[in-house]
């Protein structure tokens, strides 16, 4: 074993200096070489935005950054492209170490089955909210003659009538068949020819009908404001409650004569 000379004070200080230098070298080597190498101290990787990517695009993006991934959940989203990234953790822009695992939720290929809720006789707005909470989409309503106005009478999916409790794919479009509040009751068309427009409006309203007035200008021998023609005609015709009678009235529209 090598021996160090300690015959003089200078030798002792030299040996102490060597020992201190060795300790300093070991100290700095550990903290500035070994520790960063073993723990990636001071190095970070920015997590990329993965939402909306396909699985292949996601894998390439993570491989390029030496990051790992794990699919933690798979869920169906109506309208979303299957097998694409829905959510991620950590979120995009986060700083992580090399090899960090990114947890992903992906869009499922197959829609789970959900039951049609019991919305018969519900109001249209209430039924739409119930469909939404069940993961279904309310399409444009279909109105049919019925006294139950704004009330759901039937339910259709893909043109086929379904019942509450029937199972359909989540995200399906549901058509609600709704009553128009008028029913199919028929009434005789009143004869409005020769009546004043104001009087005709009162008469038609009393029979739960509607009227549309068109002014045609002066008509020889007919006072202004008098109905000269109607559609449909009154002779033996019937129309549903709520239907419209179009009339033509002699004279000018009073509203057009009001000065600006």
C-alpha cells in the first residue's frame, strides 16, 4: 500500500489539499453528472395535444417524445369519430419527465344501448330534456291532428315507432310525434263575401279559424273594406279547426295609408 510522506508540515497540507480536492470532485460528479443522468434532473418534456388524434397519430406523437400511454377509459360520444382521443392526463402543455405515462380516454366504436324514457303525454320541452339526459338526440317534431296540444303522443326511431323501455343505440335521433292542439274536428266554411273585414275577423276567430287578408285596391260598386273573394269558398266546404281562410278585400290596406 502506498504511503504518504508526513515528515514535514508542507507534506501534511499537501495531503489534506489532495483529500479535499478528491471530495470536491466526487461531490460535483455526483450532483452534476450522476444525479442528472439517473433522474433526468433539470430535463422536462412538454406533453403534446392529443385530443382528436387517431391511435396511430397519438402513438407516433408520444414515441417522438419518449412518452408512454395507457388507455384508462373508453366511452361512446355521438358524432365523434371512433377510436380517437377524447381526453388526456396530464393535459397538453404540462411538463413531465421522459418515460412518463399519459392516461387516455378514447371514443368507443360501438354505441351502448339505452332505454327510451317514458315521455308519452309529456310536454315537448320536457320530453326533449329527458331524451338529452338519456344520451339521445331529439329530432324535428312531427305534428299530427290531436287536441293534446304540445303533448308527446308517439315516439319514432329510424321511422319505426318505439315504446318506452325499448333499447336503442345511445346517440340515436328520436322523432317525437306531438299533438297540434287542434284535433281533426271539421267545421263548415263561413260565407264571408260582402262582410267588412273587421266583422269577418271576429266571426272567423269565434269558430277557431284563422284569416289572412289581402287588399286588392278599389273595386267598382263595392265599399272599401268589404270582402269580395274568399278561399276556400263557403258552398258545402268544411275545414279543420285552426285552418286559414284567405280573403280579398276592396280598397287599400289602412296600415299603408298611415303617414310616416
